């Protein structure tokens, strides 16, 4: 039976897992849920933190996109290039990028976009600067490499891709300021499964943003 994945398509972490599954050729049984449904007793039993994505693989339940991504590669990928298990140093660099996504980039992306889609105002200068600073860190991570953790694409690229492609909708990645990040984003958007995994979510996210005044 295909592992079940609960998602909200606008959520970058959910789109990360959809891309990881495609990258390793794994079929998932995907179910879209509403935010409110995450607080029903049945869903809270799966994930007391009431977040998506949630993966249910037989009798094993795991949430958090970073943990799910690593699990799927370890459990289902034919090779472990996306998240090497024996090269401890390579894996540590990938982990650093994943923790950066979770603890810095994603938080700054959410904080900056919050006033936009709640209609409570514009992005503050401070929040804008912090997200742009995170773009700068990514530019540094990419120096001398095509991918964020070196010469091979990893789950960190897919995780950060889902978030940067979203953040780019309201704070564009400027090519003259961040040339490597801009090239990396372009390459990511050309992955054969990018559109399939992100189009609906990015469109939903765009819909939540205010339309620019004429
Ligand atoms: N670090 C988590 C973040 C998950 C997360 O915050 N998901 C949001 C959607 S983007 C959510 O489910 N929010 C609903 C809630 O918190 O009740 C991950 O990577 O999975």
C-alpha cells in the first residue's frame, strides 16, 4: 500500500515532500486537508502538533517535512544520493541546510508573508531585510557548487526550493544581487516534477496575497 501523505498544497513543507517522492519515483496516497481538520481528535492522534505534512506508512507515523524527506530516501530510494547515509560529512552539510531551512528561512518566510495574507498590513522593513539576509546566506552556501550542499542535488535543495519559490512571489530573488541563488532557483523550477508538485500550491499562495494596486 502506498504511504499516505496529508497535505495542504499552499504549504512549502508539503510541496517539499511531494517533490522528494517524485525524485525517488515513489507513489504516495495524497490527501488534502483543511487547517481546521488538523485539530480533530483523529488527526491530533496522528500529529499532536497539528501540522502538515504528515506521513503514515503502514503503522509508522512521522511529521515534519525534513524528517519525512530523510525517511522516504532511507526507506524507498534506489540510491541515497539525495541524502547519503555512509558519507557522514556530506550528510552533516545536508542536515545543516535542512536545519537552516526549518529554523531560519521558513520562519522568516512565514513572518514576512503573514501580514500579507492575513490582510493586516505590509511586510515590515525588518522582516523584509531578514528574509533578504537569508537569501544572502543561501548565496554563500552555493559558492562554487551547483547545489546547496555540494555537487549533487539533495533533499535540502528540494526543501529550500519549495520555500524560496514561495518567498520569491512576494520578495523576488534579484539576479544581480544573488546570481547563484537566482540560477539555482531557475534550475530548480526546471526539474521535471517542479510544476506538478508546486503549481497548485504556488497559485493558492498567490491568491492569498493582496493584488498590487494599479
Ligand atoms: N517544520 C514543519 C512545519 C510544518 C508547518 O508549519 N505546517 C503548517 C503549514 S505550512 C501547518 O500545518 N499549520 C497548521 C497549524 O499549525 O495548525 C515542517 O517542515 O513540516
